[in-house]
C-alpha cells in the first residue's frame, strides 16, 4: 500500500528521528535515551498505519474516547505498541484510560491520583506515570503549580504508592520555552525523577538540550490537524 501520503509520513518521521539524534549528539547524549512520542491525535488509522509499518511503536493521544476508537484495532495488527495519554484525564474515564494506556503523562490532582491507584489495583496493571506541571502558572492550563509539586508528589508516592517516574510540561505558547524546560529539568532532578516529557514540533531540539527524555511530536510527522 504505497501512496504519496504514506511516503510523506515515513519521510517525516525519519527526519524527526534524525533531528532528535543530532540534538542529542550536540549535548553529548545518546539517541537511545530519547523517546519519540508520535502524537497521532485527530488522525485516522490509515494515517497512523505507515508509521507503525516502518516500526515506530510509541504514540501519544490526548483524548481517551478517540484513542479507544482507534488503538484496539491497531494493536491487533501491530504488537508492542506503547500508548501515552498526553491530554487531561477526567476522573470518570480513569478505568478506560488505565486499561488502554501504557503511560499517563497528565496526572495533576489528588482525586485523579486516587482513582488511578484504585484502578491499577483492580486491573492488576502497571503503567508509567508522569506528573504534569503548569510551569507558566496559566489559569486555563492543567497541571500542578510548581509550589504544589512537592506535596502532591509526596501524596502520590507515599500515600498511594504510585509509580511516578517523570514530569511533563506544556510551556505557554507566547513565551520562550527554554526557561520552562530548564525549570522542569531542575524539578525532576530535585525529586529524583528520571523522565522528562517536553518539547513539541516547534521546539523539540531545544527540549532535548534541556534534558527531555520524551518529546511529543505531532504536526512535524503527520501534518497539520
Ligand atoms: C498536540 C500535542 C502535542 C503535539 O504538538 P505538535 O505541535 O503538533 O507537535 C504535544 N503535546 C501535547 C500535550 C499535545 O496536546
């Protein structure tokens, strides 16, 4: 099944991956330390398939309902897919999210933490969890405030025994992201969290220089939404 749209997606994912490697080398990091989360939100199965066919396995979706309409079918066709939830999670969708995703990057409040802990036990499942930090203190944006992170992290780890491995942020659109990336890296370091999800199509090389272990790239791979 070769057509020009498929060829384009394959060439774009290959070039994003190469750029990740180049950014890593510039700061003496290894390409293998950085995971490309290909953000497939809004795109149908036919557009996602070429990326899977060339062996890409890590994808990001921002809506539980949309993801549950696409990925069970794709997973029957392709093994070892890793799915990251990168959008806000409503507590009433926790059960579906826990069963569908391998990593939830947007944990940001005690009620959700508690619901996830309950579901992990119920479903006997393990998954990776990142806390989303609202580094720009934007009122409309999800994520814990920087000053609330220590208490929230302690609640998740000590009270709920949740496997928190990293932090995630989405910098304010109107600001230079570098300060936000550096801040998130510093917070992760302070709290001994090894994973850092930051950087999107427009700024992933910069995020890698600041320490990103996961970059979430949509448009540069699949095109405009
Ligand atoms: C959509 C989205 C992305 C991808 O953005 P692009 O600019 O298309 O690369 C990354 N992170 C989050 C949280 C998103 O919602």
